[in-house]
């Protein structure tokens, strides 16, 4: 059988070209066997790889350890604190041009599963790897049969241990070497599929129902019977039809790249970043006469740790004091006590808050570094740039009404930002994310699967453009209060609202989503999806070339382009079609062609809010039009 070339843009490759994933771009399903790392330097550099590793490892650890605990997988070891064993791999990128060498490729894939059934006689067989290149699918091995072989697009899944197993041919217990015939009485009813060998058939033996005899004994693989995943009794495998994203679902995390740091401890970095945006270093700013940046904090810590600079300082001022007094003076000179006090206070206040997401938002809206350019442009700034005073006045009035009608605080355009999308692992089998308390069978990407020591992450850094939508924080807090989700202490100012939102926690003590987090994420995520669905009308980008980041504690969303070519679609919509975009989404939010069923059940479906899985990393979870319109009686409406 001939392979074929698979081509994906780099961002889509994270969803399709990770080792182990299945692709179905032709009649035959293939599995990605190997992906080559970047050696041609075509990827962007990741500025702060340590911070990225810290964030990704925390996600991997949380998902993997939760799976082990939920299903009592005693045969797997929980992840500890060895984030240094995580390696970031960037794809080997290939130019899509006529000059590209035809032998230049980024990875290897092969037919999976290698199990076939004859279209006429039902001959059921699995082809060993070494024999596969000699296998002719157009010719049945049964004498006198003119049928051809079709791939058996079924794999087996165990809900107890999470194992995925290739469906191999069934061996007759009485006649082990005899060929097997598969009878598919009802093609869509897998429970009625039967197998029998010709000898048993001649002896009038009853056929065997295929999926009733396939049990999982919870071994990690069939070659090592000592590697048992759990002590549960054997259970029936569930047959799953092969489709992309249906057997292995990749987990993609997207974050903002920030400048590297050398002297700030990684455990303190997120608190330093938060302190910069909460203006907690005012005393330092007054001392140096300008706003403090990340580089300034780095230089102060570097200076404090430099023995040479310390010696020069005391030589210059000619102060003859004890070493303890010198240490105290030097610490005060570099503001170290102030920095440490700020970090300690923030750790006490925000110990259970995911600061990475908060700081990613700040990195876009107000860059940490003095050297970062392309700061966001607010819509009011754009209006002020218009030449005509009449146009300015009209635009201001229309924008004021838009913000009031849709509960918005601000809209900003970002002409250039660097994002990093990373695949941290895959979910095996059925992902029942819609069920409360469901824990998926998440598997990290191991460098050596049998050893499970070193972790791999596939990352793609890229530059893009996007638009940030900030919801009115006071209105958001009041909406949460009206829905009984937070204490009835209404904010009196925007700063009060910011404080309330910053303290919204993701998890309860037993690691379940808090009700206020779920509601706020549903509000933001629903708005994001409805905007993406209508963006193609104005940007020239279809939904497949657009993605999102949800900033929960800022009540904000970022919608950005994932296209390889930046055509300026979001700049166009920002300057020319912003009002039309919003009033169009209001029409779509109010009505779905599957209403009233849609709005009274989940408030989201394929007809109104769902996006492709490689656009929505949340698997279309946290969506409900009811948060905006209040018809389904689950929420009081935001609009």
C-alpha cells in the first residue's frame, strides 16, 4: 500500500501531527509514528523557556495525577517536582514551495490499524508489520473470492485503565491457525458482529459475538504481563470508530512569550510580574524616577548578588562599618527588602490563583519589558486618530452605546504578539467532559514510553495579530452577585471590581471547579465563540484560522489569527466593521435553529456555538447562550 504526503500548517500540526495521533485524510487511517525536531532554525526562538516549562509541567502534573487517583492506577507513578525532565520540541518546518526537496519531510506516519476485512467473503486478518509491504489490499487470499480488503477502522478502549488497543484478528480457540470470517449483520450495530472459522462453520458451531469476547486485563501492553495498570477485575473493551480527535484528543495550551529572566527565582517570577502591574513597586519608581520594568527588578537583584559591585560601592562611599552592617545597607540600596515584602504579601493573597493566565493578559496589554514594542491600541485611541471631527464625534457616541449594550469596558487591537501553542499530551478514548466530576484518561508524551522518566512537549512559537475584548468588570461582578455566585458586596469602583475578579479561584478544596469560575468562564467563552463564528464575514479568515485565549480573572478574551500569513484581517475589522460585528452576534446569540431544544438543554450546539476542536482547546465545554439571554432559566442574563 502506498503512503501519501500529509501537509498541515504549523499551528494545525499540534492537533494532527503529534506521535500516536491518528489521521484519516484518505480511505485508510494512518498513525503518526515519529516527528522530527527543528534543526533548520525556521522556528521563532522561545524567549522564556523556563517559565513555559513551569506552566506546562503544572498542567501535565495536575491532569496525569488526577487520572491516577480517580481510577486507582497503582501501576503508574505520580509526577513529582521534576520539571527539569521536561523537554520542549519544536517542529521541523518545511517550506511549501516548488524548491523544497521532495525527500525533505517533518515526520513519519504509517497505516493504523493493520487489520482488514474482505468486502465479499468477510475474511478477517491482521497484517504483521514485517509483512505489510507485501500486502495487496485489492486481492483477497480466499480462493475463488474476487473481493478486496477494507481497513477495519475500529480500535478498543478500556474505560477502567484507559488503554487503547488495536483490534487484531480473532483466533479460534479450537483451530488456532484457521482463517476467520467476520459477519457484519448490521454494519452500524457493532454488538451484532460475529466471527467464526470455516472448520467450526462446517461443524455447525455457533459464531462468536466479536466484542463480547474481547476483555481488558489492564496490562499496559500485551508484551509485558507484569506491567499491570490497576488491580481492577477484567472489563469489556469498548469498540471505538476511528476518526481524527475521536481516539486520541490532543491537549493544547497557548501562552504568551515574555522576556527571559536570569536572576529572578522561577517560583517568584509570577508574583514579580503581578506586582509590576499592580504598581506595588512605587517606592522603587520614585527612587529611580521612572516606571519600574522587569529589567529594573532583574538589575537590582543582579546588583545585590554581585560581590564586585558591592565592593566597588563601599570603596566609593568610603564607609567603614561591619560586614553585617554592609549587608544591611547594600540590601536597602538595592531595594531587596521591599521586593521580598511585596512577593511575600502577594503569595499570601494569591496563593490559590493561577497567576500565569493573569500575567499573560498583562504581558499583552502592558508589556513587562521596556524593549517590547507594538503596544495595544484602544478603540478610543483609534477614534482620536481619525481626521474628521464629525467622524470622531459620531464614532465616540456609537462606541459608547456599543459598550453599554454589550457590557464592555474596552476593545484593543494588538498588531503583533508572540504566542506559544504547546501540545502537552493526549486524552485516550471517550472524553465525557460534559459530565460532572469526569476525569479523562490523560497521557503525557514520554520520551521513552517504557521508562516514563522524561517528558516531551511539542511547541510552536509564532507571531500574530488579534483583538482583546475587556468586559465591564463592575457589570461582571454584579452579574455574578445577581446569580448568587459571589457574596452580595457590590463593587463601588472599577478597582473594587478588579480586586473581586482577581480573587476568583478556579478549584474548590476537593479540586472541582468553583461555581463562580465556571459561570465566568462560560460567559467569556460563549462570547468568544460567537465572535469567532462571525469574524469570517469581515476578516477574510475562516473559523479554522482563528483561535482564542480566555483571561478569566481579567474578564477578558483575546481572539487571534492562526494563519501562516498575516493578512491584517483583525486590523480591518477593528477599524471598519466593529459595530456591525457586534450587532450581528447579538442576533445569533438570541436564536439557534435548534431552539427551543438547544436553549433549554445546554444552550450550545453545532448550529450555534461549537467550533472545530483545533480552534477550541476546551472541547466546546463552558458554552451556554443562556448566560447572555436568560431564556433557559440557568442564569440571569448578562445583556
